[in-house]
C-alpha cells in the first residue's frame, strides 16, 4: 500500500516549482525576491518584538516561502477543473471579487488553504479570475472568442489522469505527487506563440486587453507571483532605487502603527515578444503585455465592522479625488487624513471589535484554575494579565486594490464601464462549488483561541 503525502506538502512543492519557473521566465521577479528578503531581514533585526510575534504565530517559517500568484481563465469548465487541481494541494476557493465595477470584465476568487496549521505550513494562494464573455457587446467577436476557447485544453493528459487518480484513491504517493506538480505546472507556463492570428489578437485586444490575454494563448500563464514584505514602504523605495518601474501608488490602507488588511504595489507589466500564426501557419512577430511583479504587506484581518469602516473611508477619499481617483497627487495625504478616525492601537481595535485576534494564556493565566478562567471574558483575562492577544493576519485580497493592480497593468487609459454587477451564483455554478466566507474562517480561528484560554 502506498502512503499518501499531505496536501500541504504537494502545495509546498507546487509553490516552489511555480516560483522557480517564474524566476527563469521573468528575471525581474528574482530581483524582487532578493529585495524583499533583504528588507525582511532588516525589519526583523530592527524590531525584535515583531520577530518574536511572528515566531509565536508560526509566521517566521512561512515568511520566506510566502507568495500569491494570479491567473485568468476563459471558461466555466477550465475553472471547475482548476478547483479539482487545487483541492489536491489543499487549496479551496475563499472570497468572491467582482471586478466589473472597475471596468475589468472578470470575477474572481482566491484558492488558498483554510485552516491555521495549513496556512502556517505554506500559505500559497492563487487569485483566479474568470472572464465574463457575456459582457462583451460585439456578438460576432464574442462568438469567435468562445469558439477559440472551446478548442483548447489547458491541462495535460497526465494532469487529468492524476487528478482522477487522486480523487479516486483519496491522495497521491510521493512519486505521483511530484509528477502531478510537474504536469500541472505546464498549465501556467508562458508561451511565446499565440494560438490566433495577429488580426484576431488585435480585434480581441480592442474589446479589452484582458480578453486578448485570456483567449489568445494556450493557457492561463501565471501573470505575477507576489512575495510578502514586512515593510512595503521600504520595499517600494528599494524598487525605485533599483530602477524597477514601480507603480506610483501603494494600494490599500495607509501606513499605520498597526498594519491592517493588505497593502500592495507592483512594477509595470513587460512588453514581450510574441509570434502570431497567420492563415498559412507562418509566424508573424508581435508583442503582448501581461506579466508583472508585485509585493505586498499583510496586516490585521478586520471583522465585518472593521471592514465596513475601511470600505467607507476608502470610498470617501476616492470620491473626493473625482475622476483622478487615487492617481491625484495629494491622494496619499488625503488617505492618511481620512484614516485618522480608524483606531490605530491593538487594544482599541480589539475592544471595539474591529479586528480578529488570537488569544493565548500567559504563565500567570495558566496558574489560575480553569474554573475561574471559564467565568472570565477574554478582555477581563487580558486586564488581569492572564492572557495576551496577537493580530490574526489577513489572508485574502481587496477588490478595490485588485482593480488597481489590474488597471495599472492594462496601460493607463484603458477604462471601460460594464453595466454588470456581482454574480456570485454564476461564478459558483461555473466553479461547481460554493465559495468559503473569509470572515467565518477568521472568526473560527479567534473562537478556537478563546476556547483554549478556558480549557
Ligand atoms: C489579478 C490582480 C489581483 C491582487 O493581488 O490583488 C491581484 C490579475 O491581474 O490577474 O493579484
Ligand atoms: Ni496580486
């Protein structure tokens, strides 16, 4: 009988394989990894309390491994198969993101591990978008795009066979896991030759660059892989100092004493040479711009109340900026000013129920009889010195930020309006599964830590 390897191990192998592949495809990504590594080491040295906290919460080991990637697929069948592939690596769909509000004709989820132990082992996530061809106004081109997508299979025969085997047997042995990772990697590889003529590419590009990116290639090439930095302002300055074309603005909340949610910045997508087959199969040179680099800093996961406050403040600042939105020169100042009303110390964030925390007993607390502890609230235990709490880190994404990342890599002026709206039901129907609610996962982690205070 073969012993199965854990999904965490398969995910670890896959994340490493993706990183190695992307590093050889896009050398600038290697530069980013180095830069982030340097900044993280400096940040940990400069702040021993931060180092101790990351150590305590199992975040030190995962920090150097930590990445998210992004891909875009064209059909419900592709999305459904991806769900099965990622499930074998212990990654499940979490959160629904509607990007049409930002003029991008996709909706998305993130595949990621759900429980704390798996996140600590390797938090690799993939932001996965599904093209919404139904929003394309030109029926002839839409039909053409559908026909092109219907002809391709983005998975290798080996990958399909191993998915079926894993589902049937309940897992994969070590050798099969390695073969599985190698086969699945093929789906995300870059191809320097398109599957359509330059003319078709240009027509689809005219609808939206994203339509061309999804439809004209053999598969959903990974379009970025993002390491996690402990100091994104330092990383942004480091990118500029190295001559990387960083986007002007960091997406998300302003810099704060207690980092919340997610802050992200990226460098501009590369214009890459691509050849397009003409009617006789002769290759015509052209280019395509899709792949870029991104870094992110993660902070406290907010409760629904905290998130509402975040969304409201962000919307206020962006609306006040008018059409310039967050590209206005004074945006960073206005953002910081607006967020002055958002509490910025851990105790207040916790007491006001704005963020999720992980509680643990102190030595003094452990010396108190369990019966006495059971009668106390977590706050009372903290006041008595029996417990301490650390922020639970945000593991997900932000739709406004994601839209900003999409936009900055679609070339400045590309602004569309779609009179569409979120359609989570359609996304879940395509996926063949329901999406996990991120808030429920954080609440569960917090509750489990509170239960352990009383045990
Ligand atoms: C995904 C953009 C969103 C993020 O970090 O918010 C994203 C894409 O460009 O396909 O990766
Ligand atoms: Ni990203």
